[in-house]
């Protein structure tokens, strides 16, 4: 492993519950420089970081005026990226294995990848989070996305959850597009691949992700995901993948139901989709042997609807205001 400093970037906003634990964990990597890009926390996050800085000078706190994660990482790279070969992105609302940094660097060195992405193990701390996690881990919830499923084999991919990246590759393609409120990682991956850089989905490490804690938060999250994916489609003139077409169609088929008084056939697509979600919820409930998990069906429907609403809103606004 290179002896030069590894840049660890933690963009955050109101993460007092998690930030101290993460800093304590990653401070164990003696050869690292940890940058906390705070978007203006008001819950004590900044105080916790400043207390940690007193005992560890390898931690830096910077103010991310634009608040969003992409802007925080761009700023950290601009200020501190000149002295590092790699940077590692850490999400504040997640857990990581103790060997996370070393495994990422080893994967990068062995494969010569420009970006090493990871799988997400989604778990819940409460009953409702556990139900959300089971839904998000299912094919109905994630469409079979490679990085949403733990695998025993690494592989080359076009997209994955961001973890490690060569600073030179990141800067060569211009970093994150700060116009993206979500899906900025997929947009950057598109430019990386187009520029000839390589992305490796490692099987040697992963992250533990905790889903939203209520239905409103979950809907807002997937609404932003939909906006982000539509922004990608518009910017790069992409055609949505087959696994994205099902959730994309939800709002249109719901609107199609307005023609139900003319003929019942107009309601059949919506009834079929909703029936599929509810049936899948029953299946997951049986598989997990918990009656409560039957709510994963309506949860999947909510996720699809949020994604579709965000996607359609972005697409329509682009058409109207071009």
C-alpha cells in the first residue's frame, strides 16, 4: 500500500448520532486525512467533530455551503486532494467493517481499477426499518441492481455505490455534477466509463446501510432518486434500462385510470402492477416468517410511485421550460 495519505471524506448534515463513532473508527487508519464536509448541522455534529480534532490533527472540518453530498466531496477534493492518490467516500448514516479502507485499497491495487464500488447490506434497527430493508433488498425493490446484493465474486461494472476513487480520475472528468440532488454517483460513473476509466465492484468489503425510519422519508428519498435518474437521462440522452421502466410507468398508468369510466381496460395496467406488489409482499412475508413483512408490498408500491413521480416531474419540467 502507498504510504501517501489516504483522503477519507465524510459529507454530512445533522449526523450527531453517527459522526463520533465514524471518526473514532477511521482515525485508526494512521495514514489517513479525514475531511468532514458539514452542510450546516444544527444538532451538535460540528461540536463533536471539533472535540475529535482536539485529540487528532488528521481530522479537518470544512463548511459545505451547498449542503448536498456531491458539493461537499468536490470541495474536499479541491482543498485537500492534491496530496492523495485515492479518496474514500463515507456515508455518515451507515456502518463499515474495520478493514474497510485496507480492503478497498488492496482491491484498487490488485485490479488497477480507477474506482472501487461496494455492495450495500441494508438492515433495520426497528421493525419498520427491517421491513423497508427487506423490501429494498428484494428484486421488486431494487430491480436486481448489482450493488444492492452481496456477492462472493467481484466484477467490472458500469455503476455501483461509491467508495474509493483515484483522485486523478475524479478530477479528469470534472468531479460530481452539483446540479444533481440525487443519483450523482451514477451520473459520474457514466462519465468515467465514457472517458475510459474502469469501475470494480469488490466482494472483499461492503457497507451496512440503514433505511429511512418512516414512510414519508422513504417516499421523499425515492422521489429524489427519480429526479436524479431523469436528470441522467436528459443530460446524457440515455434510454432507461428495463428494470427502471416498471417503476417509471407507475404514475402514467395511475393517470390512465382516469379513463376508467370509459372502459375498464384503462385500469388494468395499474391493477396488475398493484397486484404484483401486494403478492410479492405476501411472498416476502412467507419467506421471512413474519406477518408484518406483508407490508413490504405496499412499501414497494410507495417506492415505485415516488421514483416515478420524481422522474416524470423532472422530465415534464424539462419539456416545458427548455
